[in-house]
C-alpha cells in the first residue's frame, strides 16, 4: 500500500510539472488517503503484535 502511495505521489508531481492540475490534485489526494490508510493499518498490526507477543511469552 505504501508502494502505491509513492506511485501516486510521483504521478502527482509529474502531472503538476506538466500543468495537468486536475490530475495532479486527484493523484495527490489518492496518495494522501493511501498513506494514512497504510499508517493506520501499520499501527493496528503493531498493537496486535505486541499483545500477541506478550501472551505467547507468558
């Protein structure tokens, strides 16, 4: 998911340089959504991993 976020960010930057502001805005928004979704899932998995790790080691 982070890979797709970076791809959309690069597309937004290239489109912005070439003057395609509509495409650049849409790609940047999609990159932002995917990035925050990735961060949320990462934190959720980190917390779950900590709880499972503690229960396994006890």
